[in-house]
C-alpha cells in the first residue's frame, strides 16, 4: 500500500461545509500544510471531494518501508518489556440440580 503526501494549496474560504470537514479530517489546517496518509479508499474519497484545494503526491514504497522499519525495533522493545499476564482462573459454580 502506497503512502500519499497531501498538501493544501488553496484557501478554504468559500468552500462548502462538507469540503471544510474533509480538510479537517485529512488534518489540513492552512495553505502549504502537508500531511501523509496511507493509500486507502476512505482517504482517496476525501481527496476527491477537495481535489481543487489540494495536491497529491505518491511517496515511494521504499521510503515508506524504511520509515516503518525504523519504528519497528522500538515497538518490539516495548512488547518485550511488557510483563506476561496469566490467564484468569475460571470460577466454578454449582447449580441447585448438581448439589
């Protein structure tokens, strides 16, 4: 899955309420503000509604994978440090018929 680099290039003044809501959902707050999102149907739908206000660039897969690999050891270290939880013992109750 590719990563998209989305930049707001025009003002939201004069845009409809739905377009402003889409810009907010994308995380764009001002002109020349840039955010990155994964390439999903939801993000592409939001970009389609405000395509006249933004530019979209596809970030190369290799660069995105390097960023993920750099974060992966930190996550693995957190998982290794977390203590293992014991499963809770089941409580056995007798019904009146069993007694």
